[in-house]
C-alpha cells in the first residue's frame, strides 16, 4: 500500500512523523498490506520544517512518486514571526484535490485540515481538527460539519484528526481497518501509545448545537 506523506515548508514535525512511524512499525509484523511510505513535495528542493529546525529532502515530487493509495497531510506552521497555521500552497491543494477525486484515501493531521478544506471537497462532510482551530474552520470553510472532542473522523475517503498526536490515532485506525485490531494494538504498544486515554480536560469544547445549524 503506497502512502505519500506530503511535506512543505513549515511542515509540523509530529504531524508528519506520528503517522509515518505507525505505518513503519506495522510492517514489522509481516502482514498484508505492506506499507510503502515515502515523502512527496511539489519540487525536489529541500523543505524547511516548522521553526526552521529540520531540513527535509523529499524522496519524490508529485510527478515522480509511486501512485499513492493514501495521502497524509500534516499541518503547516508558518516560519514567520507570528507562526500562523496556514494551508499549504495552491499546488499542494490541487494535488490533494486530484488525488481525492481519484478515490484515494486522504488523512489530514491537525491543521492539515486547512489544506484539505481548501479543496472544497469537505463541504457537507463531517471532519475534525485541533480544538483551537475549529472556530477558524467554521468561519472560513462553510458547510463542513465540525465534530468536537474526538481524535479522528472518517467520512467517505477522508480521515481527519483532532490534534497533533491524533495523527497517530488516525494512522492506527487505518492499520486496524487493513491489518486488524491485533496489529494496531501491537503497534500502539511498541509506540507506548494509549489509544484509550481520555482527552485532556483543557481541550474539551462545548458540543456543536445542531439545532442552530
């Protein structure tokens, strides 16, 4: 199963590495499908991560990468004074739009939802993102049914996750669907990750008032 992890300037490192680690650990159990994980960018030039602390050399570009079955979209944190969370550039958005249109599975992590939402494909669908970003999504991307207080949401071929480490939850969910719950549990144990942990109290938000929509 080919998995393209998108990288771009300002990529949030845990958003990227959390899901990547899940799929690589799942390969240790030699069960089908085997995950072929690779990084993809719009161009082959080096990528500067959030905060400018890590330089990433993408393995492929959109034109040269193996045909992916799953695309992971990390969040982007601007490398500027205010570190604003922002969508990836238009060429990345267009690539996601094309891949989603072909029925590829799309996994957005945290504010990677901004890039996915820019495609317009989430209108009328359920989704989630970081608890501090939900108000922004609701005000800037109309028609998305934002779900609060969850680690991930699966709607059609879109899986969206609720925060930085929730990308791990989303990836474990994919492993569970394709490799079964036993493998997903073993991967979580290797990563010393508790999928059943309660959400931190300070992140719990009032539920969406459906009657007001």
